[in-house]
């Protein structure tokens, strides 16, 4: 049987990979992927701790809410990235130095 420690270790590894991607990449899409990995690590923690909640499954409800928010956030972020690419012809956040021409 998989213990709570196993879930926490996998979640910590996912979070560290996501954090590394956010800090080291120079591509907006890869930064978004890193943020999603960190969010998935948090959702895994919610579900893992929700397994031990015997009363009302609060962990699973929070995880479902976090998944819905992640989907909405990703849609908005991709729309912003597409508009930035249309304006500047790059998705490198370091090369976008002004918001308006």
C-alpha cells in the first residue's frame, strides 16, 4: 500500500521540477508548464491528505476547485502569450521590455 510519505515525496519532486522550470527557462510556455507542475504538486498534496479525512472529503473538494482554477488560469495565460507573440514576435519574457509601443 502506498503511504502518505510516498505521496509527499512525489509531490515535493514535482514541485521542485516545476520551480526549476520557472526559474531557469526563458520561454513563456515552459514557464507556464512549470507553474502547472507546481500546482499539480499542491493538488496531489490535497488529495493525499484528503484520503485521511474521514468526515467530509474536504481535500478532494479543494483539489477539484484548484483544477478548475488551473484550467481557467491556463486559458487566460495562453491568450496573453498569443497576444504578446503577435505584438513582439517572441515569447521570451526577457525580450518584452515595454507594454505599449
